[in-house]
């Protein structure tokens, strides 16, 4: 889980189910948004803009997680900037960072953003949900929206007809089952059964199942095989595209893991061989300078066979 791409996961999920996401997180904006048009994702443009070659001013590219321009039903130039920060349990002083991001966004676009903090992990006890500053009569109070996964009602999420809610429930359960493979498997199996009973379009079910498999990541290969077997037994002919999609995902995952392991083993073998050859070359030079075999062995830890080959040369 420590290598899981949370940023990529949530961006893919929000982009794929943008309407359902807005409905859950920002219902007022959802009512006014023109969902017949795609929002414009501006976060890469914004990050690229803020990069600098000045080492004194350089910042990490992770300025703001997501920045979108959302069209409104009123048409024309009526668009709203939406800033989304996905925040787990790490990272300090979230209110300050939210205010900092707001300042940079306004400075570039001269528009106030709608801001949302999507909290996917427990935050420090007592952390505020607003930013406040007061200095000699000058005061600032910055409030932003929060969607805290930990306080969402699981029963409500499971009963919901909103596909984004099912993904939120999976994220909530991923935290609860971290490091517990069989519990992850039970959660994944239960949510998959529920997903297959929903009347959502086939493409939505396929993509949601991929999100479930990504966020509740089974590390145990045997349980992955059991899960794909369960999918084949569950899915009728109409569901086979969903089943084969997940089988391909796991197959590619196995391939990636196998390639990574092979590269690591090959690199280690190459490094070991390089170290051995370097020691042999050092031993040759020591021998040329008249050092005894015993002294060379103590310095290099080479075997007698290796030292005999050096002596023979």
C-alpha cells in the first residue's frame, strides 16, 4: 500500500465519474454544473506554470492535487474553478496549505476557486477545518468544503444508487483492512457482489470493479486467483467483458511484478559480479607489488581458489 498511487487513483475516479462525484461532494455545484460538457483539468498546466529553475524558489510539483474548470448551465463564459485536495493521514497543517493553494490559484487566474478537501485518512486530532489569520487589524478567514471518508455512513454508501459512493465505501474499507489479506478479500468479494446487482451500465460496472480491485489491493496471489475464479462463476454472458477486464488487470500486474523482481535480481547479480571482478583486479595489483597470499586474503576476503588464479596469472 505504501507504493499505491493514491493521486492517480482519485484523479482517474473523479474524472471517470465526475457527475456522481459532484453529486456526493458538492450538491449545490452539481445542481448548477453543465454536465453535458467535460470539465477542463488545469492542474498540470498550473503545476508547469509554477516550476522555476531558481533553486531558492523551487517547489515540489505537487502544488495542488486537482484544479478543474467546470462549465455552468447558465452558459457562455460561466465556468467555476474547482480545487480538490486529496489528503490522507500524512502532511501537516492542511488549512494553511488550502489557503496557500487558494492564493496561488487566484494570483494566476484572478478567480476565486471552489475548494474541497477529500479526506481519505485520519487527520491529527483537533486540526481545524478553516484557516484563520489576524495581524494588527488585518484578518483572513478561509473556509472550504470537506468530504471526510471516515465519517461517512457505510450503510448509506452501500444502499446508494450513486456509483461514486461505492468507490468511497471501498476506500473506507481499504483503510480498515490494510495488511489483512483475508479481510481485504472478504470486503472485495462483498462489494463485487453488490456491484453486479446494481443496474448501472456495463462500462460503469467494469471501471468501478477496476477501481475496487485497485484500492482494495490483494497482495496475496492465491487470493487474487480465488477472486477471478469467483468473478467467472458470478458473471453471466453479459458480464464477461467485466470479468475478462479484471483478469487482464491482474495478469498485467503479475507481469509487472515478475519483471520488477527479475530486474532487481539481475541487477543484484550484476553488482555482485562487478564487485568480485574488482576484488580480483585489486588482488592482482597487490600480488604484483609483492604482497603475500595470506595478506591479500585478509584484505579482500577472496577464496583460495580465486587467489590461486591470481597467483597463477
